[in-house]
């Protein structure tokens, strides 16, 4: 029984998100039965995958007890890079994809250097770097534009029967990046470091390298998200990633990832991302105008952050309450 | 002794002018349990930190297995074969027992993936080795009790296969059944030939487990004998030392006249597990001491009175006849309480702000004239307090952090002299404070008592109780284990009450 | 808890001169940036150009009042951009319908107070990190503005008082600069000479110590965030006066620059150290930097890189290190 409750506690975030997703899809289907067609599923998947990838990246950093406010800018940067340099030939597509992933790792490494080695507070550091990355995107591409070859776009956004390729991309990212990392020592160290930094240091964990690796992984996920956005919109837009910074946080927290670190998985943020994306999609279907989008996103964020805050308010002593607020 | 596994010679450590450890030597054979005994601040923790690589000695040497080693970091100590179980555990609540034990040393597969099965088997074997097979290796650590976590920490230490195992007060937070269990684990380890240093405040544990006992006092080794010749009286005597020099001529204030109504009444105060029903009265002009070993609830008592616990506090706090149990410091201050904490940096003062601002922070509302601060009155009040407490500073505008520890403490006390309250809670006010500042703080406490204030003093330095307090409550396990008053207040009586059998604690 | 060492009287000397150096540094930076501007273009020597920059700096400087307070208590306010835009849109529309000055200014103050209270709710009551919370509030305000403008078309009717405050002249000095100077004197005075100022520094230095010393935290938090909200709202009105209309995105340039102004001004991002005097120099520096980069035909993207990098460098050097 104790084990069961313990397990439930672990999975309460993903579970609630899953229930939420089912509920919202039912509402969706009532208003628009076409959503259950191959095209409908593909478009829902396409709408969710970017946020899911961003959420995964954010989660890796959250698990170390830090935060990444530059994820949105990283996505924009890769998006602009890909739309600017991707030619039509297979060679150039492959080259640009590889370069994009390397850019993701590099910008993540910069964040990691500043936070883990420069000892600048994570929020301030990534807030500053987000402007640097945004500036680079804007320099690359002052106006939205550029082009993406159809072959690449179709590869990521098409579907095979009921199975959208975007879902396969997410699955691939999980299989090739997430699972290997969290089955290895690095993943263990990330969780341990977020759980208790002092114990981690005392246990001989290379804490700075771990912090750095977390940001690099976040950058990698952001790069994949940026590439997918490029395929979806077939263009580059220097502000396309902005919304993903805070929404990735919301997706992760909705999915049960603790802001204080040491806890989280991949299912939660993915389901959280799907839930958020579908909610925003449903709004337009049920007749709420697009003007409400930001308002509702902001409202969801406030709600999620507020709920996370209320959890903290259970602290018994003022020392722990005031100690934790300055992260 | 050629077969000594650990041999330390002449270990000395000084922090500035204060000697933490002086010329301490000890040697330890395989299969021996050495108990380390001493009052608070006797140097036990410094010695442990040296052996575990957290502190390097100023002089002296440490040899392990006959070879001299420089233990410059915890890692080096592990590699040299010394594993330490500290009081603060180095574990992770969200990982499983097996993951905790083998963190960083997991069995890896060819792809670099952790072989959880192998780890689980190794952890299970280790837990069985130390004799606690009932702790599941795949259970999450956060779900275990404190005692079980302590055992996991021991298993983690054993996984390094150390020759010397140091257990720093492993039983201090445990109930009787758990203590017995831990002691049998230690016995098992001894039987397997490990050398063990065991630190505890509980005499009967030492009597059951130790092969030899070493006693420290004020950083020196004052006694070492085999178990056969160990007696409690002798140990207490050595821990206290010869008759204390009577440095302080001023006699303690007379016991409060019982006819004055109490200024503060505490009735059955409880805080889940940390305070288990504390009741006492405090009368005006009385200096009430809270004594006992560290972490027995004295500090929680002061925190609770000052409203530092937001929830979970039960029982009554009555101040001048009114129910004033506080869940916020502002309520406590309004009820007439002042609190001088021991942790100067985190709870005491604003290190980067000027001394004057630190003192005047409590009287901001009273200094208000129209919209502004009455600067002239502030300067006068601050100057008067700096002089009264002999605070050594270049000017009242110097940042608090530029002062010595003692003068910082005086500034922190001064802010509650600027804003006079009825009841003063002193939480170990002389910790890390030089002799001159100590005298000033003692004089301040006496002056406050003479002015009819009620004072509660918690201290880790037992010398202070006889010279300051008219009554002392000795805490054990979150309860008052006994009290002494008037002429009975002495280090001996307090120590005897502090070190009584644990039977009562476990209940 | 280590050894007690006696206080060294000599230490206060270098400390004092260090604090003077600290106060002088922002002005030195300003002087250097101004010199660079003059090198880039001799126009910067004319009063006409300086006057234009001064008006821009006044807007940043007014917003930086709230940002300075927020940073001094160890937090940050990133809800400024859309507070500006929402106020600009809402107050001018309201004024068009009810042409009384007090309606517009009343609406602005109302919005500012409301935003401040919501920020305080999240940061103080729920203890959410201020950077994330105020950024979310910014998004929320953006949403509200979009919903509002969908229903109400922007207007070019602007309260004359706002126009006068933004564009008017007192002799040869812009009215905005005069307003800025008055507000600056009030803030510097409040921080130095009032109980509120003491509470701000106490709270930013160590919140737990402030709590234990009986500082009224809720009141201080509220005052800080409400001031920030009201200043942003006021600037929203002034900006509508400046361009004779309110438009979507008019506050977009007020996310990073106010923070940069405060940080260049020498306030520590972790709180408790600094003041508004430096922020004045910081605001001018930020505006001059931007003007210089524009003069040199540096693109908007590259300007963002420069600002982000400057802030990062300052945070790395001494201002935003983690507290231990």
C-alpha cells in the first residue's frame, strides 16, 4: 500500500495530464469530429511536439535545481539558422541538421559555463544569454523568411496512416537522447545533484560538469525543436521561439517536475506539453478568438506557478520558507 | 603497537587564537571500537574532521596501516581507507537505497548504461553484510525512517571497504530499539575486523560497545582507558576537569521571589517530535538557563517562542496572563519578546549594512518623524549603545561584516536594547566570541535581569549556567529531563542530568 | 564560528573609499560612453541631440525607479513592458470617451497599483521566483491588452497633460527631464532618509534577519511592487503623449534596458546594495549606448547581443553571483 501510494505520488503529474488530455480531446472531438482523422491527429501532434521537446530540455535543467530562460531563444536561433542555410540537396540538409544540433550543444555549453563555472545565478545568467541568442537570430534573419526544402518539411511533418512523423521524431529524441542519458551515470548524477547539492559534492560527484551537461542537453532538445519548427513553418522567424521559454516551464511543472530539483521524468513534461498545446488549439475551435491566447497562456502559467508556490507554503519554519525563495 | 590500523600522533589545530585541538594522539587496532567522549566543544568534531579529510591539522601525523597519509580531502580519506558517517547524512531522498549506496560507483554495461540488477544485488549484499537485510535495496530513501537512513549511510561507508569506520553520533536521533539495532550492526562490523571510532553522548552505549574510551576536554586528550576500568563518575570528572577557576566574581542574581507573578508561562508545548510537552514559568528578573546536549530541543524551544514555526506548534504560551503563542516573529515581538540568535550571518545581522542601520532596524517606526527618520535621535541612540556595550568600530557607518565576531554579537544584542522588550531569548550568544565580548554580554544579561526583564539563555558552553542563571532546565529528547536552581546550579549537576540513561528518551 | 579577531580600525578607510568608487563608477562609465558617442558623431555635442536623448533617458529612468527598488529587495520586475502598453492603450481610450485629465491619470495609477499587487501576491505570498512570476504577468498583461484592443480601436486622442510632460519644455529643458529630476530626488530621499528606505535595504540584505528584526515585510514588498507598477503605467501615458498615440508593442523596449540601467548603476542583482543615484547614470548610459549603436548602423539584433553581453559581464564580474 505504501509502495502504491509512493508510486502514485510519483506519477500524479503525468496521470493528471493524461486524464486532462483525454478530456480535452473528447471536447475537441465533439466540436470537430475531424480531429480523429489522420490529418487531425497529425496536426495535433505537430502542434505539441515543439513544446514537448522544449519541455524535455527544460526538465533536464529543472532536475538539477536550476532553470533555463534561454530555451526560447535557442529554438529561434536554430530555426533561423536552418531556414537560412538549408539548401535543397540531401548533403546540405544533413550538414545543416548536424550543424544545428552542434549549435544547440554550443549555446547550452555557454549557459553551463556561465552558471556552473562562472557561478552566476541560473536565472540571471540564462536571462542574459537569451538576449544574446535572440540578437544572433535577429542578425541572421532581421525579418521572418528563408526557406526550407519540401523534402525536409515533409519528412518531419507528414504522416503514415494514423501515425504522424512528428510523433516519431519525439519518440526518436526520447530513445536516442533521454533514455541513454538517464540510464547512465550522468542521469543519476543530474537527479542526485538536484536532490541535494551538498550531498552530491560530498559523494564525489563532479557537480560542475553535471550542471554543464544539463544545459547542453537542454540546448540539444531546443535545437531539435527549432529544426522541427523550421520544417513546420518552412521558414525562419527570430521571434518564433519566445513563447516556448515560459510554456516549457509550465509543461514541466504541470507534468510534475519539481522546481526545486531532484524529481522528474520524461512522460510528465511530454503529456503536459500535449495538454497545453491542445487546450490552446481547442480554444479556437470552441469559438474563443485568437486574441485570448496570450491571456489564457498567462493564466495557466500563473495558476501552475501559484500551485507550485502553495506547495512550498507548507514549510514548517520561516527559515526554510525564506531560505528557499532565493533560488 | 605494530598492528595499529590507525595511528594519529600529536594532532593540533588552531583557529586564530583559539585552540580547537592540541597534541592529541590515538591508535586503533583492527576489530577495536574506540569511544570518543567529551562535552560540547571538547574537540571531538575537529578530530573527526581531520580523520575524514575535511580539515587538515596544523601539526601532527596520521598513519593508516603503518603508512603516513595526508588526508587532504574526503576523497583521499576514502581512498586511504577511512570512511566517516557524519551527523548530516550525505544521501539523496529521491533515489533508491541501492542508488544511494553505490552513487558514482555503479556497475556499468558495455553501452555505459547502469546495470541496475547488479547494483541491486551488490547493495542487498552490503545491507546483509551489516546485518540489516530488512531494508529493501530498491526502496526509495525518502520513505525510510531516520534510523534506517543512518544504516544506509553506514552501508554506503562500508561499500568503500574501509579499514577504519568513524561513526559521529550515529545514535543521537534514534529511539531505544533503533539504538540496539545499530549497536549490533557495529558489533558485527567489529567481528569482521574493522576498526571503529564511535562517538556518543550516551554512557550506557559506550559501556556496551566500546573496547577503549578516549576522553577529550578543551581540545586535549585527558584520559584513555580500556573498558574494564571505565566508570561513569570517572568519565564525568575527566570531562569536567578539575575545579573550574572562578573567573567571574559577580554572583548570579538571586532566585526570583516566588510571589511575583510569572511574566511567561509555557504549558505543554509540543512540536512534532522536536518538543514533547515542555512546561515552565519565567519570572521577572530571572535568568533561566536551557541546558542539555546539543539538539535536545532547547533551540527549538526558543525558536518556537519567537514565532519561527509557522505551523505544528501546540500548547500554551502565556505572557502577562494573555495567550501569546506566535506563528510569526512580528507577533512575538508585539508580545514583548526579543531574540538574539547564534547564527550571526544568516539570522543575526545585515553584514553589508552599517552598524547604525543594524541597530536601528528594530525602532524604525519609533524614529519616524512625519515621513522621515529622526536622524539626530538615531545617531544619539546608536552612539549611546555603542558606548554602553563597548562595541569596537571605526564608526557607526562601518559595515557590520567588518567587525569581529564578538563585536557583531554585541551589535545584534544592541538592536534589542534600542527596542526594549520584556523577555529576552538568548540563543548561544557567546558562540565563537572572544573573552572581552563575553564579559560584556554577561554584564548585559545581568543588567537586563536587574531591570526586571525575564531572560531565557540557551548555551552550548556549560560554564555560563552557574555564573548567570538562577535556574536551569536540562533538556533531553525534547522534554525537560530535570531542573536545578539556586546553589545547585553547577556544571556537575547539569552534566549528570544531561548524560542520564536513554531509556526515557526512547519512550 | 572561527576565531575572534579584533576589529581593525583601519579597515573602514578603504571601505569608505570603495563605496565612493562604487558610486562614481556608473558616472565614469557614462562619461566614457558619451565620449564614444561624440567620436561616433559630433551631433552628440549639440544641445538638440542631448535634449532628445535626455527625454528618452527620462522614460527609462522613471521606469528604473521601480526596477531599482525591486532589485534592491533582491527581486526583479519584468512586467513593465506590457504594463506600459496596456496603460497607454486603456488610458488614452478612456480619455477619448471621458475627456478629463484625471480620468486618464487615474486609470494609469489604477492599472499600476493592480499590477503591483498581483506581482506582490506571487512573489511575497506565494513565494514564486520574481523573475518567472513577473514575466508571466507580463504575458498575462499582453493577453489583456490584445483582448482589449480587439474590442477597442486605438485612438490618437491623448491627454494634453501627458503630451506636456513628455514633450513640453521648461525654458530650454525638457519637461520629462524635470519630472525625472523631481521623482529622482523623492526616491533618493526616500531610500536614504525614511524608515521605508531602511526596510528596503534590510529586506534585500537578508530577508530572514529582517523578519526577525520586526521589519514589516508585506508592507515593504507591496510598496516596492506598487511603485514599480505605477511608474511603468505613468511612463505608458507619457509615451502615448510622446508619439501622440498609443500602439501595440510600445513597451517592448522596456524589458532589458531598465534592468541594464540599474545594474550599470551599480546595484547588486542579489539585493541590498546600491541605490537610485547610480541608476540615473545607468539610464543615460543605456540610452546613449543605444543611440551610438544606431548611429553606427548597428542592427537591432547586434544591439541585443551587446546589451545581453554587457549585462552578463556585469553579473559575472560582481553583481549577480549566487549568495552562499
